[in-house]
C-alpha cells in the first residue's frame, strides 16, 4: 500500500490510482502521511485525501462529511488528540466534496482563531472559493482581519480569497477592498508559496490581488451510438469555454485562449464549478433540453460579442444564414465577418454557431467539423417542438 501510494503522489496520478485511493486503508495512510509538513509531497497527500474522500463518497454517501467530523473531533480538547494539520485536510475534503461538505464552512473558518491552524484554514477557504464560492461568501468577517496580517503568507491567502470572491458574480459588496488598502496591497511584493494545481507556486501578494481562476474538465456525452468528448471551462462569473474534440488538444487550445483573454489566470482541472453545465448538456444530448440556463462569461471583441449574442437568439431546431446574422447585427455586407466571428466562438453548442448555414442552406464553416455540425442539427431537428 505505502509504495503504491507514494508512486501515486509522485506522479499525481489520481485517475490511474483511483482503485488504491478508494481503499479505506489508503485514507488512513494519507491521514498519517500528513501529520508532518515535508514540502511538496505533504501537499500532494493533502490533495489526495480530498480526492480519495470523493471517490469513497461515490459509493458510500455521507463518508466525506463523517471524515470531516472526525477531524473536528480530533481538534476537540476532550479528544486528547492533536491537530495533525487538520485545517489543510478539512479544506481539501471540502473542496473535493463541496456539495456534501460545504455546510462546514463556518466550522472551517472558525479554525482561524487558532494560530497553528490559520495557514491551512485560509488555504482551504481559497480552494473552497474556487469550487463553491457561495460557501465562502458568508464567512467574510473571519477572512477580513488577515488582509492586514503581519505574516505575508496569511496576508497573501486572504488577498486571494478576496480576489476570488470579487470575481464571484453573486458576492455581496462586503468583499470589496477599500481603495487605501488596495493601494497598499498593490505595493506588497512579499513572496508567498501556495500549493495549487499539483505544485508549490510562488506569487507576490500584489499578484494575487486580481488572480483569476478558470476551472475546466473534459466529459464524454452519449448521443445515440455516438460519443461526444467536450472540454468545458468556467470562470467565477460563468461558462467561458466549450469545445469539442480530443481532450489533450482542446486543453491546449483552452490554455492558449486563456493567455489571450484572461492573462495571468490560473487554469485548474475541476469538475464541480462546471457541474450544472454537464447536467444541462447531458439533457440536451438526450433530447430533453432545448434551452440552456447557464451563466455565461463571454469574452471577445465588441463585434464578436454582438454576433454571439445574435446566435443565442436562434431558436432550437432552426437555422439562420450568415447574411441574416450580418443583417441583424447591423452589418449587412459582412457575412464573411460573421463567419470569422463564428470560427472564434469559444462557447460551442450553447452559443449555437452550428445553427448558422450557407445562403442556400448548405452546411459550411464549423470549426469542430461539418460531421459534428450535422449531428447537432439532426439532433435538434428530431426533437424540435413547434
């Protein structure tokens, strides 16, 4: 077990090591492994504990919450236990099981009252803010004091939480930083190290002030006897990317797009922020959904945005020509420009560029391939309700 586990941590191979991680003995080994902080492998063990809890949770509902309760009990004076870096462990389990464990948000935040648990608590809240910002939205008063903490590590983690919450569309105004404090933090060039995306990464506190996170995942969807491989990515504001194709190729395309449209943003593999998109896409491919109700964070030029907005007005099961779209966006001589905007559409299917056809109704110009365009139009035609 121990050799297998160390190999999984070295490679960070959660998928290949999933069977090992599901074993109860593995959970116990990971809990023992994180008693002592010893650099990168400690943090990977913390992450692995969250991953393992999520894997066991799939088969044993309530397991992740029970594991968190055990950690809180270990911090109780009456237990006679020790901290065992419990705040990091709790934060990881919550971040990987947000729906099941998000309700422990205040209990996690309250651990910041203990100086020995503050770094782990803020790290956990950072990762919870990435996957379930609404759970962090209510604990403002516990995070706020750390913005002016003496220790740069605490200050930086608090700054990043504020940055994540400011990027969360539903966050209340309380997460806004005063101009004086903002100016002070913009000049804070203290270096801190944070474990994220499998590595210990160094940032200036000032860099974390507006650090954005784009979370992505690749999922397979069934349409009859055909499998769609779709890469989905969301910002804190909504869906910003949806593409069809080989997972590795599409991930590279996504990262290149982020460098241009969201420079400096971190790109992290996460399912949870994209779970509603996944649900609605599954319903769409099953023929049970004709409209998407997903917040969209659309990024492009003013003209591209006008074209994409017009595309979203095309009803399910219908098509429009490039010329009609050009006319509707006030550029009647610009079917070619519309075609170029279609080609740059970062949110396929939901911004339905597949519903745009040639003047004579012929299928032309689809970045993912005309066969995919034909499949989507056939799906919609067969389920179209007038």
